[in-house]
C-alpha cells in the first residue's frame, strides 16, 4: 500500500540527480544558475556597431579582461568550466581586428582566474592570475616564462617603460599568540620562485614549477599545504594583536622583462590593497586602493588612497581622494596637468542607487587640483583625447545611473538594454548609444582601439 509513495520519492531523487548533473542546476532545491557566453562588441569612433562575436564552448564562458595587441588583434582572458560558483580553467582567446577567432586555448590543468592582461610592443602579452601567477606570452601566443608571487590576491598589472611589469594586490597574515605577553605574526603565502620556461600543449600553455630555484628571502618553507601549494612562513613580532587574528596587507611586486623578481614590498600602513598601479614620468610608482580604515567588506564604499612609491617600491606619501565603491574599479593615467585617478562611486540615492565615476587630478606636488563626476557605470576607461568611455545599463527608466550588470530579481532593466557612453575631456556627454544586443547580462571591460573605435567585453546567459 506504500508503493505509490516510494515511487514518487524515487522520481524526485532521480530528478535531483539529473539536475545536479546538468550545468546551471544546483542541489535538490533546483536553484538554476544559467551558464554564460562571452561576447565581444566592436564600435566605431562614433559608437556605431561594426561587429559582434559570440564565444560559446557549450560550458560557462567568462571574460575577465581584454587588451589590443600591436597588430590590431584583441586578446581576451577569462575562464571556461561547468560551474560559475568556483574557479575553473583559465582561457586565452585572440580575435582578429574584424572579429575572427584566431586562437582559443584553455589550460585544463590549472584552476585559477585571470585578473588582468597587458599588451607588449613586440606583439606579445602578459597575463596576471588572481592567485598571483604572472605569465609572459610571445606574439604567437606561446608562453615564454611564468613567475609566482606571495600575494593572496593580485588584481592589478601594469607594463613598465623598461619592459618589466608591476603587479599589485594584497596578502593575509595569521597572528598567533606564543605566550601571555607577546604575539607573533605568520604570513602564509605561495612560495616565490624564479621564472621557469613554459611549454605548450594541445590544450593550451602550461607551466611547470618543478625544480625551480626558490628565492632566498629569509623565509622558511613548510611542507605542501592545501591544494598542493608549498607555504612560506615569516614570523614577526606584533605584540598589540590578539591571538589568531587575520591581518590584511597591501603588496606590490616588480618584475624585469625576463621575469626576474626585482622586489616585492608589503605595505603595513596607509593602504589595505593595491587595486591599480601606474608608473609616473619620473619613474616613481603610484599605488591606488582602499584605506585600511574601511576595508572590512561590510560597507558599500571605502576611502580611496593613492600612495606614491619609489622605483624600489619604498613607500612615500599617501593621500585620501574620496570614496570608491567597494570592490569597484580604479584606473590611473598621466595627463599634462598631472595624474588622473578615475574610480567608481556609489550612493543610496532617493529611490534608486546612484552609480557614477569620479575623476581627481593629482598635481606633481601631490595636491588634488581637479574633481569631476561622470554619470557612468563601473566599466569605464580613458580615451586618447583625454575623454572617457563607459558601458552600462540604466538602473531604471529615465534615471541617469548605470550599472555594469543586470539586477536579477529586482524587476529593473526589463525595458531597456546596455548603453555605450562617450564623454569629452571636460566630462560632457558626447553620445549615448544603446547596444542592439539585448541579451547582455554583464559588461566587464571597455577599451579604445587603435582605429579610434572601442571594444566591449560582455557576457550573456543561456536558458
């Protein structure tokens, strides 16, 4: 008499198993998380669409960053995998200037997320992973060398004038008490190693760290930790902390053109993490990121700090500019009047959240000499004439506030699509072009191309 009941349960279990096995389905709750396709949209100088390329492997395809190479090709870095909830395999895609796929490589042996890509004048490029690994590729897309850093997370990469690279991010210290009166801090990090020659495989370029010499940095190396990574421990006296406290510290690392680690610096004061870097005309370095005073992740905004460092990374003066959106975007560029710092902003607004971009110019004396606000989204960039380009979606009808992604579940955005906005050097809006592709769910990058047009990196969702 209980057979029908057990049959129903069996059916439910079977459906649950099938759901778990399908991309985008999660658990017995049938919570659906659509997988994504990567989209590249090319605009001309006036914002008209030249071409659109959809990159679909049948799995979850994510584009994180994009750069234009010396020959006019576009290189896109991202991930490829079966789930959007975890790190998947890094992916590198190269497109011709008219949108044809020239190369598409996935490193199935690695599980990390590319955070930045920069182009080199010889036609090659360098990719920084969020876990701190830096790889240099030649113009054919073959990996030349790979280096690791001790950073916990590394979101920023800049190519320097001497051909080297500057990476920025942060590390985390675990503080332990040794007795009742003092404490020591231990830094857990990936072992820093010299560059190793990388080899190409049919599934992409992979790097082998076996046999690579460790740097003598005055640290000791313990056995391999979680995930098979060796760990490096540095002990310092920190008497003011309570036992087992996690401490976050900003870090920057400079590499030579051949991948040698020139120096790596940890900054204990003034800045909590390095989100953006720039080399000034005199060779000094600018590091921008959140202040330690509001870096707990619970606030929607944080104080933005710009720290000036020497060629050797030694910390100089730091100044607070304004409030940047938490986990927001910061970009810097050199102008004739000084260094312009651009950063995404957020406020609660009266009815809808107000997103925007703030601009502050730092004079050579270090003083802020100009401030400007743009009604733009978190995805923005400077243009060659001193202007600005941004891509976003209005948060509501008739509201000049733009997001970089759709607010799922809020009922907003159902009436419109993403827009490309062009501003002149004075911050005045030049044009506002709706994008014809209505299935975009998120934009991650926009750059100006050598022909005066623009390339947009975006994603759509399936199903």
